[in-house]
C-alpha cells in the first residue's frame, strides 16, 4: 500500500485560466481539473477518467494540446470520456493495447482521509480500476462533498457482476452484511444498468465500512463478481475543490 501523506495543502495559485473570483462550485471544479491537466507533461501516456470534474480536466488537456503543442496519448475509462476526447481532438489508444501509463486522472464518489475511494456511480469502476492499476501516478479530482471520514457514509459499494452469476454474487455479498440492489435504468428506461463491458451493476450497502481493505479482499474472492468500487491504497494525490479553494492531500 502506498504511503499516505499527512500534510494537507490549500492551493490558490495557478488558476489564471478561470480568473480570480471563484464563486461557484463549478468554477472550483474547473480549477481542480485545470490543475490536474497541468500535471501532464509532453510525451506522456495518460489515463482519462469519468465524472463532472474530470470533464473539465479533459477540456483543459485538449486546450494545452492545441495551444502548447504538447503530444500525449490517452486511454479513456468510459464511452462518455471517449466521445469527449474524440470531439476535442485528444488522440486515443485502445485499452487492450496498453500495459503502462505515466499518469491517470479520475474522479471519485467517496474519499477517506487515507485516500481510499468508493467509485462506480457512473458504472465504469471496473475499467477505471484496470486503468488505475497501470499508472505510475494516480490523481483523484473531485469536489469537497466527496470527502468523508469513513467510506460508506453516503454511498453503497458498486459491483459489476456477470449476468449468470447475479444470484450467487448477491447471496455471497449479503452474507458479508450488505443489502444488495441491482441498479435499474433512469425513469423511462426499461431494464437494469449495463456496464460498458456488458455486465450487470448492483449496489451493496454495508453502512460505514470499518475495514475497507478486508472488505475489498472478501469481495474479490466471490466468483462472478468481476469488479467492485473499493479502490484501496491506489491514489497518490487528491485534489479537492472546496469553498476555500483547492485542497490537496
């Protein structure tokens, strides 16, 4: 597990792209995206994640490619990010062609003080974890509402499950103390949510998670559960948009 940095920094510099007055959370999230995109160097291979803050990061990376002429190659974690990259001209590689990335920048749904994460509200956590595992440096960008004292405060743990294993996985996860709900489509859309890999998405509500690392190991031993949304000891840095500016830890 990577060493956790104890020091927390509040950052107010390097935000000229959005002006001195950052009055709204969207502006602050844009600032976080800009700061992360500015960490990408010419010649890097990068992983580009999913989420509202990550959208700003992708936009600013595209701006740097146009205006500074930096050259990068990217892997996307979802169809939404892939379409954004194609629209703004960021060159993409197929995930299956890549085994190493210099840097990966992504969002999260919950972040604890040790930089452990819950991800997967967008149903892309399996691909996001594959991409994160390739990274020399894994950066998380989000707004301050995602920071929690203990994982499980706000969200269940997303699961990606082979369709033929849904009953088995549900029973095994319930035996670990969770309630399990297969995620259904938005109102007006029939049927369950299907991941980009063609699997079912379910949400396992454990309440407050006392030992995230142990729970992650227990979930990984369940046949048919191909991915869960606990990211333990993976993030190297978190950049949060808060009402006081940008907080890094």
